[in-house]
C-alpha cells in the first residue's frame, strides 16, 4: 500500500536513513479494562487468567503501573500477586471477580492454609486494587481500532502482537520532523481509541524497539541516524533487543555489562558461546540491523470500526455509519487485491456488550455494493437498540491473480448461511477476536488468542516481568 501522503520536498530516500517506528501499548489489557470501567483510572489493576471458579493455577497477564509499585509483575502467580495487592473487589459485591470463598480456596490450593490466612489479612490493608479476568474479545476489538490508525499512518506495518507493531514511515515523513510525526500517531491513538502508547523512532527495527521501552509509559524517544551506537552503549545488556534473563546472565559471566561492552568486544567468543546469534548480538549492540519492516503474511480479514460520542438510538445515523464503514472496508479489499467470502457487522451496546453477525457468500467476490447491502441487513436487528460502536468486516480472504468477481444479488443463490448467525455460533477459535483481527497470526502463532511478542528469538528468554507476558507464557506458569 503506497498511496499515503508524503511531505513536500521528500523525494529521495537514502537506504541508511529509513524511519522506523515501534509502537507499543502501555499495559494494554489494563488500559482496555479502564475503557470499560473509567473508575479504574489511576487505580492498581491486575489482569490475569486461571483465577476463576474451578481453577487453581493462574498468572498475571499484565499489571498497571500503579500495581507494579507494590511488586506485582507479569507472569507472576495470581495468588502471589494478590497477596501483594489484594483485590478491592473481594471487599465489595463485584460479579467480575471470584467470591471471598473462592479467594480463600484458591489461596489454599496455591500454597497452604497459612498463605490463605495471610491473603485474608492483606484484604484489610488500605492499599487495595482491582483484579479483572482476561477479556480477549474486548481487547481485540480495541486493538483493531489501533491497527486502523497505524495502517492509515504508514505504508508498511508489521503487526507483532495484539499490542505492538513496527511501522516504516520513510515515505511519509523526514528525519527533521520525525518526532512530530510520531507524536501525531500517539495523539491519534489516545484521542480516537483511548489508550496510551509508547513510541520509539530509529533507523533500525531493533533500535526502535529499545527506544519505545526507554521512556514508558506514554513515552516518545527518537534516535536519529548516526546516534544509534551512542544511544545503545550505556544500556544494560538486558535491554538489547533479543536478550532475556538467561542470555543476560551469560553475557555478564563474560564481563559484558552494557551494550557498549558487547560492541567493543571480540565477536569470536560471542559466536563460540551463542553461535550465529552471537554475531547478531554483536551487530545489534553496534546499532547494525539490516532487517526491513515487512507485513506478517496475508491478512485474514479487513475491518473498520467507529465509535459514537455517546450511545445512539435513532436508526438513520447508525445506517449512515454502516454505509461509510462498508465502503471503507470494501475499498481497502479492492486496493489490496483481495476477494472475500464473508461479510460481517459488529454492534457494541452499552455498557460494552459486543454483538457480531455475519453472512457467508457462495464464492469469493469483490463487490462494494454487496458489502453495504449485506451489512445493512445484518444490522437490522439492532436498529432500535442504543449503539456505542459499529463495525463492518470482510473475511475469508483470497489473494489471487484471478479476475475480480461480483454477485448481482445476495438474497438468493448468491449467499448461504443464516443472516443472524451470532458470535456464539461461529466456527472459530474466538469469534469475537476473529472479527477484530485485521491480520494473520501474531508472533509464534498467537494471533487473536495471545499477546506474544518477538522480544527474543527464544520464548523462554523473554524478560516477562518488564512488561506484559504472552498468554502462551503464563499458561505454563
């Protein structure tokens, strides 16, 4: 996709002066929970899995920065985390959290009756927080809004996971104003979606990734060409892209404490210890990274969502929004050379009740008018309901060299499947998440079902406590 605007006077680009943005959402799951419950703003929030009824083992998916001040970390056992920061919901009548009885039972199964007693005692502390179980469907619905902004701001986007992505904006801006461009991206995401992100800007992917972590939360760090090695030099080895706790310990055992130490050492011993990865560590420490930002395979679906300032009950503005969204989605599919077999709509009712409906076609098509007609028909059952947000999606994409197809009608032989198939009846791993997914699986195949990332070539090497863990990681905790 190369049809985006470009700054006047930016006509040629030196290959060494690429402008790469790494966009990383701050405590994404916790931020999403705060969208649902604004009263959680500024409060300690722990989001986890496996601490619901019938479960005895669980771990923290993410903890807000307020919760981290009490020692709560990602991938930490839920019982341990809540002993550090007990749930305020356990003191209140909150249907989103387990009861006190479940809390006691879980604490006992997690350790012993003594730890359960300690957990009860901590409930009396004045510094209390909130626990919320992972709501992946909702998180994906928020993530798709962020993705749309990223794709609108960059010609090339590599979606790493639900909460981070690389952007190549070389054709969109220039180094002289790169900080302003990145700030524009940040402000759009906060204004239009309601979550904060940290952005790193650099000539390489690895430096951009490190820069985005440099000033969290809500940070913006720009590392210009010629500054990469000096920026990296004083950083501890743990902060190098691709270095986790295990590798960091080995590097320190070689008396390499900082990135500057790694850059100044003889690469031979690194290669002896780590193989090809040793040379990669050496190059990254010197600011050398020739990787290009490339999309992760072909997308599974295209979707566009839009929220109203407040819930809307009148049908006309809702149908007008459906028409606009359908046109935008169909246009993107046409520009990307994609045919689609499924058209879907999404209606979010107050407070955050997510409903999706979809219709299957008899064959792959490229037909914007058809998308609009089907989307409007699928939305009919919600026309009298108050609606906070609407979405339109085309899915089951095919990227072929075949001629584009159209169907003249959709209410006869051209369409199959029930018009009111709900999210609960869709044959997907996570229908709500699939609706929101604008691309294929994330790193390590997590996609809509995980929050994995590429911070290290080896998943066991990830420095999980520093940020959100992947679902794959904390399932094994």
